[in-house]
């Protein structure tokens, strides 16, 4: 539901990407709604059919952030780029902690 359809279902070579046919990708459609999951081979097929642009935002389930399709997948070879699989980083910046003493007390 919500995924672009490709007439005939042809275009991508099966098994050419490490992700294979596994449905582990989400993408943001033209309205900004998240669609998926779907296989990387489908994203590539839809791109080759002209249904998805290279700047479409996609995210692997193990990835930290949405990337442009062309940053996540090599659009020629179909290989998944390492940046697309980078796990979320633990926050290295200290969070603002409520350590301050009560400021509304006696003066």
C-alpha cells in the first residue's frame, strides 16, 4: 500500500545487492509519509523505471538516519553503501540534566 507499482515487475537483477529481497527499507514519499518496508531491489527497480528520484529519502532498518537514495544505494551496481547500514550512534553530547539547585528558593 502506497508503494509505486512497476508494470511487469521487471528491471532489477535479483540477488545483486547484499540486502537481496529482504524488505528492510523505508522511504519517504512525495508527501513526506513513510512507506515500506520494501526490498532494496524494489527501490532500485522503481528508480530505474523513473518512479523514484535519486534524492528520495530512504532508510535501512539498521541505519541511523534517512539518506538520499543515491547515497544509500549505488544506482548503477545496486550495491548498498556502508553509510546506509551505519547503526545509530550513542549520544556523545551530554544531555541537559536537571542538576541545577532550586532557583526559586530563599535569597
